[in-house]
């Protein structure tokens, strides 16, 4: 039992990290939905290969399905190249058609094969440890751990070896092409990798939730950092955290593991979106509030500065009538004065408001004097 | 005599399904026009997946499987998902595609969690997940057709009432904003119409294939015309064609599910349009190229007058 806990969590972590790494480049290249398209479109490939191999974890099946994934990318790009269909529509046309072919194949030949539709679409992580790798009678652990582990190593090797090229192609395609790096080659390399990863992962989490593993952690990491290397690391960590916490959520409530991992992905994304410094919702709200007071304070300081040393200064800077001159609400005016006093931009003398030296500096800077 | 009554009964069922599919095709075709023109083709995919938790919660709260209640739950969840996508894009630097991807998959995952909860309670009256994913066009009843007709009719009327505003929003959003149209309200209105079309279609073709029902008729129609009104009319017609054609094909060949057949019919219409539509079509373009070549040859150009770059 404890072994099962460990096995499932290990598979979940390895799958999540393997998906998150290529996902970073998809998110940065605005191609996230290509993973959605690939994960659906590989269905006919899986079905056809399953007719021959009759096993869901055969390497031939992974190759055939990955081939279908790359084919999807090619079809989408061909459609785009006709200039008659935009990219989003091309994706929206291609994968439902391929997926439909897969569904029809399954229902036409349902009598001859035992391919469970739910297993393909939704996966079942809980059954993953049951299929074990036995060599000479020794139990070497679950097969899917080896499959996903290999894919993870493949992804790592691809990213580490072609880091510079991937970075350049991601951020400046034209420069990459001009310098003689082959953007098309790297693009198709990445797409092949995404296809292979998707096929490997669908066994564990199903084809729809693969998208959560590929898009979720990189999108979350993108909120936190500007550095590609850090984004890769953070995506891997976030993917692992989502996987483990999702597993325990599923264990606690006895629900679908893949679904729970996706739910945790949403929660973690929401949490980061809320609290991350500078880009989070709270930071945005605080910045907007501060800007409102800053702006009002600047208005006040300029008003005082304009009338400073002139005959009407006494009337213009009287605390009681300030709101009339600035056409503000009296309560709002009091709050602004308090804010400005705290910032030592103005000082209070009986009923009058006078500028301090720093207040004058602010006004001069704004008025460019 | 007995055989005959079975036959008419079958035809009646088929007719109901075909009418339902035709209505769905026309509504989603017409609304899909906006989605395709605004380059939001995949929003339909996101909304249809995001609807799952809404269906599950509606079922958990009411214990009822009445289509109208489930559709209502689906609409609210789909709508919330869209709102989340729009605000993530507006407030952060996350791009539209990533926002779609994350909402689509995680909402669906949450729906899956709720679904396993429902399954575990052992309620015999489960909300079928397979139905949600692939649709069950064959089970469309007269009452469903009525629901589709009424809600689709309302959506169409709203679309015609706000025709001018929506048209401006689609083609020149900044101009619409500058002359004082409430852009965000219109955006939400259009999205809500899209949500209605999608949740209605879930029953027939299911979540996975719904995006094709929005995208395919509109893309096909785009090839034949440059006018919005004509495009929308054609898209609705293509939607009807795909709906009826798919229903008839799947009923005459054994063990072919209706939803995927409808999608493949719609895809075939797109393929035909891309190849053969006048002016924009690929074949037309090829002919034009040949004609240009010929007229260049006739006017004495033999291809040698360009100085070829020489190696020296």
C-alpha cells in the first residue's frame, strides 16, 4: 500500500515535470493550444496502432501516436499557409476532425478491440502501478515510470543541448533565421517532443488533462519571473507540487487523481495570480490605489505652488475652502491633505496649508521648471 | 403492417434528431462567424470544457437531470471560465492562448473531480460523463428541440437587435470604443451568446467536438464572401447541412456515432470551400496564376529579362 502511494506520486511527479519543460516554450511562443490540439488529434494514431499491438503501452503505439501529433502540426501549418484560415481557426478545424475519425474508428470496431475510451481521454493514474516491469522475475517498478522517465530525460537533453537555440528561436525568430539557426527544424523538434510527451502522459492523466500539466506550471511561473532558466526551474517545481498535492487531495476525498491534479493547478495558479509581487492582483490593486493618492497629492501641490507668494495665496490655501478650489469632495480633500502631510510635501499652519521644500521640488519636477 | 409502424416511428425519431441538429447547426454557425472573425475560434473549445463543473454542481445541488437545469449550470460555469480568461489576459502579461489552455483543462479537471464524487454516492441517476464528452444526438427529444429552438431564437434575436454594435466590435474595436460604444458590455454580451450556443450543442456533439461546430461552418462561409451578413447566412446554412447530413449518414450506416459524423460533414464542407470557392479558393488561385503566366508570355516576357545573380 505504501509502495503504491510512492509509485503513483513518483509517476505523477515525473509526468508533471516532463510536461512542464516543453510547456515553457509553448507558453512563450503562444502555442499553448497546440498541445490541446495534439493531445486530441493523436487519438486516431492510438486507435490504429492499438489494432496492431493490442497494448496501450507499446513503444510502437507511442511512435504512431506521436507521428499523428506531428502530422496535426503540419496540417495546421499548411492550412495557415493558404492564407485562407487563421491560426486559431486552423487548430479548431484540425483536431476535432482527427478526433472524430478516432471516435468513429473505435465505435466501428469496438467489438474487435478492447480500448476503453475513458482510459484514453481521462486516464487513470491509480492503475498505473499495476502494470510492472519484470525482468528475469525481478520486479523493477511500474512500466509507466520507465516510459515517462525516458521521456523526461529526452526533454531534459533536448532543452540542455539546444538551450541557446531554443532561447533565440523563442524570443527572436527573425534573428535566429538570419544567424543561420534553423527555426523550422527546432520548431518541429519541439513539436515532436510535445507529441511524444503528450502520448506518454495520456496513459496516466488522459488527453484533456495533459493540457493542464503542459500549460499550468509554465503559465504560473511566467507570472513570477522574467528569466527563462528560472522559469524552467520554477515550472518543474510547480508541476511537482501540483502533482503531489493533487494526489493527496484525491486520496483524501477519494476522487479522480488526474482531476485533482488539474484542480490543484488551478488553485496554485489562482494563488500566485493573487499574491505575486508586482504582477499579482493584490499588487495591482495596491498600485492603483497608491497612484490615485499620488495623483491627488500632485494636484494639491501644484495648486499651492501656482499661488505661492501671490496676493490670493491666503484664500487659495485655506484649509476650509481647499475643496472648492480643486473641485473635490470635502472628505476626499481631507484625506489627500493627510496623505500629503504624511509625505511631508505640505505643512499645516493654523488654517493655512504651505508647501515644504520637498513639496516644491515635486511641483517643479511635474511642471518641468 | 407491424414493420411499417416501426419504420414510421424510426423516421419520426430521425426527423426530431435531424431538426435538432439543424437548429444547433444554424445557431452555432451564425454565432461562430463572430468567433472566427475575432480570432477567438478556440474560445468555444474552452467554454465547452469549462462547462463540466457547472453541470456537475447543478446536478449535485438539485439532484435533477432535467436538461434545462444542467444547461443552466453549464452556462454559468462556461461564462465564469470565459470571464476568468478575459480578466487574466487584461490584467497580466499572460497571452490569450495560455489563459484559454489553463482554464479549459483545469475547469474540466475540477468537473472530473466532482463527477467522481457523484459516481461515488452511487446515485443511479448520474449525469453521464460520456454524454457530456461526445454528446448523444440520438437521444434528442421533442422537448429538447423546443429548448434549442427557444434559446437559439432568443440568441438570434439579440444578435439582430445589436447587429450594428456587434459588427463594429468585430471589425474595429478601437473605433467602436472611441465613438462611445460600451466595448466591455458588448464583449460580454457576445460571449454570453456564444455560451448559449455552446451549452445547447453539448448534448448533440459533446464538449470535445463543439469547437468544430462553431469554427467549421464560419470558416467555410468566409471563403465564399466578404460580407458579414452573407457570411453569417451561409454559415448557418452550412451548419444545417452538416447537422442534417451527419444525422442521416450516421443513421444509415451501423455503429457510426452522430456527433463525430456531423463534425466530419462540417469539415468536408470546409475542405470543399477552401478548394473550390470562387476568388479565394485554392483552385481559383491556381487558375489565376496560370492565366497570369500566359499573359506574361504573350506580352513578350520570357523570364530572361531579370538579371540573374552571378557568381564571380
